[in-house]
C-alpha cells in the first residue's frame, strides 16, 4: 500500500471517528444478541414451572387411573357379592351353606379392602389435583409476566434496530473517506476487538491494550509513513501528537 503521510493521517483520523460508531454498534449488537439477565431468568423460571406442571399432570393421571381401576374392581366385587347372596338362598345342604357363607364373607372382606384403597386413592387424587391447580396458576402468572417482558424486549429491540440504522448510515459516510486497504485492516481487527481497530499511542503505550511499544517503532510511528500495528493487539496505531486539535485536550497535546 503506498500512501502519503497526509493521506494516511487523514484515513486514520476518520477511522477514529468510525471507531466511535463501531464501539456503539458493538454495544448494540451485544444487547440485541444477549437479552437482559432478568429476561433470561424469567425464561428459566417459565421452563421450570412448565416442567413442574407436566410432572404434576402425570402424577395426577397415574393416581386417577389407579382410582378408576379400584372403582371398577369395587363394582365388579359388588356384583359378584349380589350373585353369591342369591346363590346362598338356593343351598341344599349344610356343606353348601357353609361354602356359600364363606364365599359371601370373603367377597365382603374384599369389598371392604377395595373400598378403603379406593377412598385412599380418591383422597390422593384430590390432593394431586389441588397441587396441579397451584402449579398451573404459578405457570400462568409466569406466562403473563413473560409475555409482558417479551413485548418490552421486542420494543427495545426495535429501538436498538432504529439506532443501528442511523449509526450504520453514519458509518458508511466515514468508510468512503478511508483508504480501502487501511479500512480492511481496521475492519479485520475491530471485529475481533469489540469494535476498536485503532489505538492512539501516548508516550510509548498502545491505548488499546496498554502494552509498551518498542522505542524504534514509536519514533517511526511519529512520521506515519506507513501503517503500524500493535504487535500485541494488532490495532492500527496512531500517534497522539497527530490527533486533531478538537480531539485532544491541551494537556494531552503537551505530552
Ligand atoms: Zn495494543
């Protein structure tokens, strides 16, 4: 790349302006890609609450199935018991009477056992139904909150997109003023360095990574006859002394 000192100086001065925009763009991008932590926390809560609801639903269905099976068993036993009672009326001898009594007794006992299991499962199902209801209410509350947060987030994202558009238009204006080779060097570095591709050198120190530069490089840099990049962070270097007057305070200019 052959560039006069003046062209190079101007290019890098525009890059410094471009860099201000890129820093802002970088922050916007970060916010757009990474939602605020309360949004993420709520999303987490929502998925946990949904999992709790589906677990409670499964448990309720299981208990309810057991309850209905016991109910069916109970009704069947009652029917069997009625049949046994009518057979008892037709016994022909003591032996048959004894056997019939045993059968009825046995069925009654099983009916009692089934009834008590059925009652126990019914109570358990009611309790599960209540707990499911509580969990569903918690989830609905989180869903409503999440919906509101999502709307807020979407509004914020369109706001950021609006800002993005303005900055990008600004950016394009500056790009056209920078030599294209210098710009491509800058672009490579700024993408890796959070939107900063140029560093101002104060004394011997790179303003990008704060590493001290070799003295010879610093003195060559003052003449700015070619592009120098920081050996440590690869940013394009620019001597503080060449900053435009409005960009440097009198104290800095005196250094
Ligand atoms: Zn550096």
